[in-house]
C-alpha cells in the first residue's frame, strides 16, 4: 500500500517463551544409586494455515484477513492484507465503547487505560496515505496493545499482547471524514510502519507469532489464481502458511531469496533492488515492492521519464529482474496489469510497486528471522 508516515526512535521488545521438556529416571543396583537424565526433544511443529477473503469490486481486487477478537471483545472485521506495510491498523468503531471516541481523540486521562482487555496508550500518530498534498488521506490514532485472534473458519492464531494502531478518525485531503473501517490494514511486512515518541512501533502481527519448535518465523503465500475473487469476497482456506520449514528455506524449494536491508526508523522494509524493462528497450534500475495492497496499477519509477505520470499502452511488455536473479514478466492489457511510469522527481515517490497482479500467478515468502523475501513463479 502506498503510504507515508512519520518515523521515530525504535525500541520495542517482544518476548518469546521457550519450553524445554526433560525427564529424569532413577535406579538402584547393588546398593549403588545412579541417576540418568534424558532430554526429550520436542517434535517439529506443523505450520499453521490461514485463509483469506478474495474480493473483486469490478474496479480492483483485494485480499482481506479476518480478525475475530481483540482483547475480550468479539469482532468481525476484514482487514486489507498488505505485504507493502507492517502493522495492524484498525478503526476504534465497534471495538471500543462509542463514548470513548471523539473527533479529536480518545476520551481518557493518564498515560493509558484498559478497556475490554485492550490497553490504549496516550502515544499518538498520524498515518498518511497518498502521493501528494492534493490526494493525501490522513488517519489519526493511538498505540494500543491486546491479545488478537486472527483468521477464520479453517484456522486461527492468537497473538498475545500485539502492538497495533487504533484510530478514531480518517479524512481525505479536504478534511472530509471517511466511513468507519475504511482504512483497516493488516500489514505483514517486517518494516516498522508506525513509530511513537516513547520508542515503540508496530510491525507485522505475524512477526510476534511463535510458529513452534523447528519452524522459522515467517510465512509463505500460495499463488492466488483468479477463480475465487468475487464481489462479496470468497473465503479461500490455506492461502497463507505461518511457520517456515527447512524445506521451504532450501534452494530446492524454487524460491529465489532476496536479502533485506535494515533502515534506521523503518526496520527491514520489503524493498528489493530490481531492473525493470518496459517499452521493449527502456531499462531502469529501481527499488521495488511486491505489494498485495496496491491494485489495479503497478508503478515504475523512472527519473528520465518526460512526464510525471504516464499509463503504458495496452500490450506493452514489462519485465522485472531482481538483484538475486528472479525474473517476472507480464504484458499490459485493457483491464489487467495496468502500469504507470512515474518520474519520482515530480511525484515524490521513490520505490516502484509491483501490484497484486503478481500474486495471481506467483508465490511469496517472508522470512522474519533471516530478513529475506522469497519469490517464485508458479
């Protein structure tokens, strides 16, 4: 998702509980006591599968992750599943009592308050979506913590004490208020998406989930195809697999891995160095994000472009090659693979965006432990 946000100092510690099971047996032979200690090795855990809702408004497609409980409050919301951002962002409407929500902030005093198992802090920020002042949407809210249940029907996980951004207002560039839950996002990238003055930040909810013994923190996504997208949103089980196996991370898995770079204030942003060729012979070197939250357009950043924003003609070939050697190619069509060429000098955008269209045929992996992204042509 194309988003701007204020960065700050970073300091948030998540705790991982490690369980060690041991067994001791004693025996006595000929009046001599011997103690044998046996370490029981826990079995390798099984990865957890979660489904997504696949929606098509006839204008653009979207993926949505269900959230069914926040704190002790039972809810029923679908949040935009976004590989281009990190952190859960959710409207307070229907989550907190209406009496707590005002146009200027949450109604409580002190550094924090607890409501229905949700800790709302006095730490505030503003999330900005858009490219320039004429189209800049703003979302106002606070840092919060709660146990959150993620998933639906055929699989859920509970993420304990998850830091997230709960907002009380979202407005467009003219100050007009958006409908409740218009900007709900489930960002799964490993960047620090929103930072706060006390040093806390939010990032992917999945990065706080312990997948179990023998599994690496991370997730992979199956190629989506196009058959399940519908106006009301079709639930598709098993799209996301939480917890990466040794086989997943092996070169024989078919994934091409790209190492992520740590950026102060941003964490491990999901940007990959690429070379993009369009119009047959025009090649640009650019950082790019493979982003489920951007649709229906992809964006190529070209500093030599003669205009600030140009839509490539139908039947234009586009090829993307990462610095790790992964290749992805497509052709622009009348309603699919729509692609803009931007001049970042005039638009202010600096990173190229490969849209949701990639995920229809390609697989995706994010390894939180080793800070790598994997891409695979299906």
